[in-house]
C-alpha cells in the first residue's frame, strides 16, 4: 500500500468542510469508496466516513479495524457490526440535524434507514469534485502507473502476430503489468482486432489476429490506488492507404486537442477541439463518444470532456484525450493519452509514441 494514502489529509478535509458550510450541514456521510479513500486514506472495501465540524469518524466492521487504524490517520475508527445501524446511532448521538449524503452513491434503502424525525437528509451533487484537482503525490502515483503500463505494452509487441487470440494478448499484458509492480489492471483490458476494432469497448475475444487487421489495445495499471489509461491502435502488417488516412486523422485530432486544452475552459469546449477536426474530415458521425474523462482513484471520474459537459476544467486535473473513428464492419482507430492540465498547457504522463505501428 502506498504511503500516499497513509498521511493526514488536512487540506482535503478543509475543502470538504467548506462544502459542508455551503450546504449548512452538521455532518457529511461519505459512502463511495473512492471518496472515502480520498478523505481518510482507508482502502478497505467496506466502511463509512462521517465528517462533522469538529470530528472525523470512520465506521468499519471487525474485518477492517486494524487496517483502518493504520491507514486512516487522524480519524477516529469505530467498530460496528452493522454499518448503517452504526451510522444511524452515530448521527443520533451527535444530534446531527442536517446530514449530507452523496446523491450518486446512497441507495433508496440506505436513505430510508437514516430517515428519522428531526433529521433532514440532503442529497449532495458533485462531492466527487473534491478529487478533480490532483496533488503532487497523486500525480506521482498516476505517472508511475502509466510508466508500468507503457513498458508492459512495449514488451508484448513481439507477440502481436497472426494467429494469436485477443484474449491471450490481454492476459499477457495484464500479467506483465502485475509483474512490474501494478496492484492490478485498471480495468478489463481491451484487445479488439479487425472489424471488432470498431467496438469502442470491445472486450478481448477468442478471435485470432489476421494480417491486415487494425488491433486496438486499451489498458491501464493501478499503483497506490491510482489508475492509468492508455489506448494504442496498430496494424498487423503493412497498412492500407485508407488505414493510414484514418489513423492520421485521429492522431491529428488528438494533437489539436492537446495543443488547445487549458484549465479554465469547459469540458464541452475541450471536446470541440478534436470533434471539429474529425467532423471537418467527414467522419463526425464516426466519433460517437466524448473526448475524454478524468482519471484518479477511479479510472472514470470527473471532469469529463464531452459535448454535454459545462463544468470548468481545473488546473491539476488528470484527463484522457482519446478521439476515435469507428466504422462498423471495417474497423476503428482510437489513440488515447493521459495528461495533467497546467496553465502552460497539458503535460503527458505516459510516453508511448503516436506513430502508426505496422508489425
């Protein structure tokens, strides 16, 4: 476990309490695992963080008492046999009249359990925004995860040849990331070849690679709880003129977005940097997903880069830039890099080349 999650999070708690002041809350209940780890440092799979103006308490069951005591520095660890019952009792004891819960994490059953006369429950939107701006320790972990993933991908390239099944390559890539120090793969590794490369999230299948195929790899590693995310598309054998044209379009769109994206713009404006480029070439309908998303304790988190995102991108946010062109029955190209947004321009956290690989 990385020490980055085992230090007091004073500044993070101050920002969380500032949000509490805005909402006039007596307590903030944190149920989502990523938000809980961000505020407390506790990485177990079950627990509830309760932040009040003067207290920070973490409820866990007997499985996690010792782990929580070691990881949640500065938090009072309370053992309970039932997390929701323990939470209700804690809020009653604290006489918390106005309690905030993450709107996208609390279930109807949990909400009903906590309802009681004299206690107002508030569904809070956007608690995840506390995590959007990454600090230096977080950036270091994401960069290390990206380095491990990049190296593993480079290592398996000699194995990318006709007859090898997509699932074999996915397994080999995940194994090499783990061997190099990753805690796990950031998500189920995507390997999609030939016509299947037109599937933006095509899970690795039993399909054997064939000469002339586009092969798309989407992969990432986890280090210290933090994720990386990268996509590369290559051609098995000499590329056709059409393949080179589409690949160059996607690469140019990525580079146009990278050149223009800055903190202070909206996610919608950032998305348009690449979308306009692809649309001008006549492939607008073939780019059906957003340009990117935030990456951190979750592989998909805010801020997002999409035509619907009006939120402003903060400095220090780590986002993917991943334009793509997909044509059903023919194939597709996606190139994805991970960057941190800085005032002078984005800084890449990975290092893989963007030139078309013809193996």
